[in-house]
C-alpha cells in the first residue's frame, strides 16, 4: 500500500493482498483525499490483476486470489451504492 511519503509499495504475496484490502477499506473510511483513495484502488487492482495472471496455473493459489477478487468486487459495489 502507500507508505507515509505516499509511495506505493507493490503487493506480491497473498498476505499482502489480504492485509492490503483491509488497509484499502480503512483508507476509504478515512479523511484521505479522493485522489489518494482512487489511486490506492487503482494500484491495488493492477497488482491483483498481475497476481491473478501469475498464479493462473496454480489451482490452490488461484482460488485464494479469486476470493480477494470477489471481496474487492463487493467493496467496489458498496462504494457505488454509497455514492
């Protein structure tokens, strides 16, 4: 996610994504700027897409990442409904 200087740290492991999704949700609940929130969401989605492609041939890992994709979709749907 973002560090204190606002630099994005790429997410690489399943735990990074699991924790990162929680951090992303917390960020959207914070007083951060809309630009920062949207940037974090975009970076998260890009990293997640890369991870899904990387682990496409590994069924166990693919299922784990699919669960994160589903949670992210639910989060985005909640954002849309809240607008």
